[in-house]
C-alpha cells in the first residue's frame, strides 16, 4: 500500500458523488437503510434501528478505516451532500494485489446508476492510489441488478463460488466478478 494514503480521511470524487467518511449527520440514512431487509441481512446496518445502534455503525466504520482493514464510505451527492448509499473497499488481500468491494444503495436511489458510478470510482482509486491489480465483487446468484452493475462498471464474471460466505446466518454461493488494472499500452494482456 502507498504510505501517503490516510485511509481514515480518503474521499473519492466521481462525476455526481463524493465517496466520503460517514458522519454523525448521516444517522437518518441509516434509519432508512434499516427498513430494507436485504441491506440488513447482508451488512452490519442494524436491522432494528435506534440512535445507539446507528452510532455503533458509525463507530465501526471509523475503526475499520483507522485500522486499515476496510475503506467504508458513504455515497453522497456532490451538490446536496445527501447520502444515497454505502461502498466499502476490503483490504485484507492488498498485499497479494487484490481488494474486494461491497456496496448498497437506498431503495429510494436505486435505478439511477449510483452503484455503477461508485463502483467504478472506487475501483479506479484502488488501482491508482493503492496499486491494486485486481478488484473483486462477490454477488449472490439471484441478484440480477447487482450483476448488471458489475458488468456496466467493467467487471467480468469469472464463475460460481459454492458456499463461499455466510450471508444472513447461512452459507451462500456467490458469483465472482473482477476487474483488473489495465496493462500498459502495447503489452500482452493475458
């Protein structure tokens, strides 16, 4: 990893969004996210929202960044600063040249290209600033909208990983999608 990157304060700008650290003023967004059973089943967003649970989520996001484990970011509109989702970059395999992405978008913001833009922006940042060679997305086989996000962001489907991870308290298959760093012009891309 590049030594000049302070993961706790990283902000990544895309055309319409700022991928920025979560703030206390974002607690209302967590309350809205908690009403979506899909988001709460696959993330650490509290299924039963309370202000205390929201503060716990914000504290975990801050700790993960400070510890260099993950770069969790709110997806905020660049004009209004309204948060419409979350994206995180998992760094556990960065020393091997790869990182993982996860994201969710509020139901009220879906269908507007939010996830595609955030996934593209954070992937590019991982290539440019962290020196990653590969960005991975693991997607549930039934999640067609997320597969479309991956494909539209330049990811390629690699295959099915059986019993890959625990989701919602049970082992689940996932489809692996990846995007690799573009090679220098004129080089063999195999």
